[in-house]
C-alpha cells in the first residue's frame, strides 16, 4: 500500500513546501502554510503526466506549430439572459470556460445563478449542483422568485466523482456548482473547504469543462477582507473571476470582473435586488445621481470609467473640527491612503490646511472607485465642505492630481464629457489634456493645468 504523503501549501499563492516554515518564500507572507495530504499516484499513470493534478494531457496537442499557422475561429458565446452579466463576461458565456462567482454571504450569488440557470434551461441543457442546500430549499426559492422551473436538472451532491459521472451521462451545456468550498474528492484526506480539496476539486471540474466544451460556473465564498477564500492558485485555474458586491441592507448589487481571459477586466454590471430576484439596471448613472433638491456643501458629481463605459457618481465630503491629536481620515468607496496624499497636496499647492479636521469621504450608492480620475473631484468636495460653500448642481469634475499639484489627463475624457452632457450637466472642470476641440451643446468645459487653476475656476 502506498504511503500517504503530505505537503505544506501557501494559502496566498499556492506554493508547496516539504517542511513547514514561518514565511512563504514565493509571496513573502507569514504564517500562510497549511499541511495537506497528497493523493498517491494512480496505477498506470505515466511519469511526467499531470494525471490527477488538474492537467489536460488528454486534450492538448503535442505537435509544435508556427503561431502564424494557427487558425483563428470566432468562439460562439451563450447569452446569460442578463445584459449586465454578459457585459461583465465580455459578451456572454464561452463554451469550455470556467467562471468563478464570489461574494459575501447574502450578496445574492445563488440567486443570480439560479435565475440564470432557470432561464437558460428553457432552451439549453443545464445541470445545477447544490452542495449547501437541499433540493426542496432550492425549489422553494425558485417558486418564490416566480422562475420557470421546468427543464432545469438538479443534483444535491458534494462528491466530485459522482458529479462528474452524472455530468458525463447528462452532457449539460452549462454546469453550475454551488459552492466549490463544499466539494470534495475521495482520494484527498483533508476536509471539504481545505486548500487541497478546493484546489483539486476545481482542477477536476475545470478539466471536465475543457474536455467536454461545457460552461462551468463556480460559486466561491470570500473572507472578511473581501478576498476569495481558499488557495490563491484557484484564481489561476479559472478563466474568469467575478465579484458580486453589495451589502445586505442595500437593494443594489454591483458585479465586477477581476479576471477575464475573454474580455475586459474591471467591467461593472449593476443589478437591483427586488422581490422577484435580480433586475438589471440599464442606466446606472441615473440611480447613483438621485440627489436631494437642497444644495449641501461637500457634494459633487464625478465621472468614473468602469470597464467600457462611463458612470456618473456622487462623492460626498464632510470635515469637522477634530478633538483628537491625530485627526481621522475615513474613506468609503475610495482609497484612504490616497486621500491622505491628496490632503497633503491640497495644503502644499492649494494653501488650505486640514490637519486639525476629521475628514470623511463617501461614494454614494456603494460604488468602489478604483481609478485616479476621482482625485480632483475629491479635493473640490473637501474644499466645499471646509469652507461651507455648496457647489453648483450642474457641475461635473474629473481628473488626476499629481504630487506637484498638476492636473493630469485621464483615459476616455471625451466620452466622459459626452455622458455628463446627456444627464443635463452644463459645466465641467477637466484636465487640459482632456478638453475637447468642440464642446457638446449646452456644456461649458473649463480646462485646468494646476490645482490652483481648479480652485480659481470655482
């Protein structure tokens, strides 16, 4: 009988070691190694082949060809029945791809995939595998959401071997696994949800999807800090990683693409959680711009670029005298470290001191702004709150602020201005490099080079 082997795997990068050590030498993280049992090699497996380790030796060609001789063929995509979902995926589901959908508990991962599976099952073969809920619980949710349940094949199972056997018999076009943390392989000695189980289960399911040209949709949980639970190597196995964001107290959810081999990353899809499930939001800017009639200091609209489209969101700033020796800097939806840097630029090049003020920033609607085009809007909102002077409602601002006080241009500046004009804004403060030769009708564009110029333009 073969002796069981064990290894120590880093939960951050997936690197393996024969002995335990405090620091992973690959990613330089501390205390991230955990012991896993390794499956013994199967009899008859040839040396050097990736049998049982997530390889695709049976489906890869061993012939060396010139890149110019490779035939280009357009891969047909399957619509998920949600336009916002298709946008984040880059146009739809690609046959033979593995898509991981992550999110906090209660974000709506299972609800979104159940709606998608029920609608797709009306015209295609779909197999929905649930490892966290019973079949009656899934059926109750489907009837509560008033979904078409006829045609959707269901399976309550956590054994990967059984799931692959059923999938081999049913031959589905779309396979949904809810969730990958509950799946397990018989020859892995660790518990479900461990590093070895998650990695090997995902590898086996992905290998089946590649060989059978099946769309694989995996549900994954996230940790407290918002990262995907399980080994980091799981993100390298899949083709697309999507994150469903939004608190349980908010009726809006955002779906963001973090990795996509078949489309653009950082693409954003917006959904509304209603009584009958998810409903896509066609015009996100109109949702995020539901402002009050009364003008308040510290409120300003900016244009951010998400994936392939501009979105108008409102940023709010509140400054108050701090009773602490070290004033607080709180940013919701923005990078707090960048906020501290921008306040230093405002003091050095704008002449406004905020060292004795608590600074609070919030992006309305729960949107997380990841790009630097919000710098100028953040600073102008801070100035508005500091001086208790409201800004005009018809004003829109975007631009990156450098450490020397210069206003740098941002990508797709023309499209941002056009989007603002469509929503009725009549004045824009933008970097000079983004100023159009001809402004949209009814729009006054003020081009600035320095932070002092932007403050003077107010």
